[in-house]
């Protein structure tokens, strides 16, 4: 089950559980679409993985109680602004697979 983190790790923008601009990597690092496109160039600064849109969990009446009522979104904020210069340097090296 995804943690559904409440904010962008880079700019600290609020990302509600139903936010269509919430993006995640395979380790659930969470960023807003604007930061993914314009700052991170679609590469996670934590794992070098790629991003996808975070799925939206039903608020109520999910099949088998798989909804926000029974599995609420996280309230723990992770604010770790990316060192943009360092990230861009990593993007230009062969260590990141594009």
C-alpha cells in the first residue's frame, strides 16, 4: 500500500491524496509534477529512478475497504530540497540511466 505522502519533497507544495500532480518513483519519493518536469528532469534525486503519476485511492467505499477511510494518507511531511546543481551534474554523468 502506498504511503501517499502529503507534500513535494523539494518545494514543500501540499499534495492532497487526490492530487493529480503528485508524482512518485518506485521507492515512493514524492514530488509535484512541476518539480519533476522543471527541476528534476524526470529523474529521482534519491534513487535515480523515473517517476509516474501517483495513483489516487478512493476516499470511501473502496473494494474490500481499500479506501482513505480505512487506510488514510500519511501526515508526515518530508521536506528535503534537492541540491539542483548536484542533481544536474549527476544527470550529465553516465551514472544515471535515462
